[in-house]
C-alpha cells in the first residue's frame, strides 16, 4: 500500500494514486500535528498533493525522486519567518 497511516505519521511510498487521496485527506483532518514521510514516494497524484497543501503537515523526510524533490518539496516546506518591520 502506497500510504501507511499510523498515529501521527503518514508514510507515502511508491505511486500514490487518486484512490489514496481521500483516506490521506481524512487522516490529515483527524490527526493533530500530522507528520508526513515522502522519501519513498515516486509519484504523487495531484489530489493527494492538494490534501497535503491544504493541511500543511510537517514533512519529516523529503522526497528523493528528482521531480518531487525539485518541484513538490518546496511547496510543502514551512513558510519562511516574516521579515521584521
């Protein structure tokens, strides 16, 4: 299974499909301070990406797949601190 949901941590591996998006979104809504591991993810359906972008979970291991690392990981990174004044 490409999405493993445990207490507080979701691990995404391999190809995450549209069928995985709804359980992931529900878990993200129900989990306080969710964390996500993306190191083993090789493909992320846009529905799953939207769930991650809406929930903004902490990413504890970034994807290593080149496209996800280059284009998706920065979108999921925490926002920079505000500029003073």
